[in-house]
């Protein structure tokens, strides 16, 4: 059976995550081994030549599923007919830059990209924002795409989720596949809350299995939440292959279904998170859609941590509102 290729746009395609991501998309890891893809690479003008180099390498792999590559510095061209949009390119914080400057610089990227998605995306478009600050960049793009259902704009906390699985598996001496129902709540930042009270190992909660509140509070949570900074310290550059891997996991599960994962999605008011804020929740995916898993009991310990991370997201939303970006 010949299937119509899926249009996948990657922004920041010449960056380090882009380099780790594109080959896996083209080899079928994003959408599965039966789905052909067209790749659209969006870059800023000075990086187009580097993107062309990556495209030459993609050609040289002779991937059977890769049906076409477009390289452009024009957002309208990049997002025309897009089915899956991976917004990776963002403005990193540089020396002397205040938070407001960073948000403003990213507003300059995610506002026009939201507008271009609104103008040209396919009806089934799914958007994942990876570029930091990911949750708030997703909000900016979403607010400039009023014709796209708002739940299609998501941000990435799957890397945090995978980090949490790995740390817990090591502590308990179990396989990552022995752990179910891991959840990251809140922002993709140091305030995020990796939750061991709803994660399960066999018939116990992960918190019961660990039975070490000191480790949970003073080791596990900060290790997961500050892992991005630890990677930067060790590598001299931010995580790239693991971030690309998490982006693949996020879209693969959204498209193909999963019983439980973490995604930053627009809040519908669940768990007291103000409506509209793009915050990480436990979600279930099926039939190409997701829903926030309902009915979890949140104790005082978890409540305080979820609230702190959500408060940071509200602050970021208010800051971009104040700057006229949404
Ligand atoms: P990088 O600097 O290597 O690459 C970024 C690329 O984006 C560059 O090639 C740049 O030219 C491009 N770019 C900048 N503005 C653009 C625009 N307007 N349109 C298209 N492309 C544009 O950075 P990286 O290591 O690939 O990381 C990318 C982003 O992902 C950063 O913001 C980083 O902080 C973030 N990140 C997020 C997570 C997460 O878990 N959510 C994890 C790791 C990294
Ligand atoms: C990560 O979690 O690895 C990144 O978001 C860190 C960063 O600031 O790029």
C-alpha cells in the first residue's frame, strides 16, 4: 500500500538537536516503519548552508521512507501543509540578557511561527515545542494560531519524564519497563515536579517502593529537575541526543497511543491548574488525541510542588502578556 507522506517541519534544523532528530525521523522512528515523510527544515538565513549540509547527509542515507526535503528560511513555506511541527529553534539566553529580553526574543520567533501554522497547517497538525522556555513559547505560538484547535499546541517534558524513569530504575535496581505511571507536573524548568506518589513499581507506589523520603525529596527531585543544567556543565552544551529522543517519544505516543505519559498541554483547569496555561500533566493518548488523566489524589507534599511550578508558568504568561506577545 502506498501511503501519503506526512509533512514534518523541524525548526532550528541546523542546530544540535536538529542533527540528532532528523535522521531518526527519516528512518521511521517518529511515526513508525510504514509512514513515509517529507521533511521541511526551517532555519535562519545564516544557517541555511549548514542545513543544506545535513540534507546532503540525509540523502546519503537513502532512507526508504524519506520522500522529500525542503530547506527554507521562510516560515510560511516551512509550515504549509504541515502535519507534525517540531519547534526546536529558539533564542538561547546569552550573557547579560535579562529574562524579559529572553522572552521578548523568543516572542519574535514563536509569534510569526504561530501565524504561519495558522495560515497553512494541515487540519490534523500536531505541534511540539522543544525550544526553551518551551511551555511559554508554546503558549505564544498557540495564541497566534486562533484557527488551530488549542490543544494541538504542546511542549516537551518527556525528557524530564525519561530522566525520572532512569533515576528511579537505578535507585530500585529494576528495569525502566518495570515502572508505570510516571508523571512530570508543571514547567520544563527547575521547578518541575517529578511525582513518585502515582508512579508504580509492581503493586506498590514508587514512593513506597523507595521507602526513603530523604532520597525522594533531596536527591531524586533535584537531580531530575536540574539534570539539564548538569548536562550543560558536563558537556559544555545542552542535551541534544536525549532531547531529540524525547521529542520522538512525545510525538510517537501522541500519534500511536499510550496509557500514560507526561506532556505539557493547555490546562482545562484540571488539578487546579489555571485554564489555558501550558503545563505538564499525566496524559493518555489514543486515536491521535490525548486526554489529561483524571481523578488522582494529590496530597499536601505534591500539591505544594505542583503549585510552585504552576505559579512560575503564570508569571511567565503574565510577563509575555505584559510585553504584548500574547
Ligand atoms: P542550537 O543552538 O544548537 O540550535 C538552535 C538552532 O535554532 C540554530 O541552528 C539556530 O540557527 C536556529 N534558530 C534560531 N532562531 C530560529 C528561527 N527563528 N527559525 C528557525 N531556526 C532558528 O540549540 P539546540 O541545542 O538544538 O537546542 C534548541 C532548543 O531546545 C534550545 O532552546 C534548548 O534550550 C532547548 N532544549 C529543550 C529541551 C526540553 O526538554 N524541552 C531539552 C534540551 C534543549
Ligand atoms: C534540558 O532540560 O536539558 C534543557 O532544557 C536545558 C537547557 O537549558 O537547554
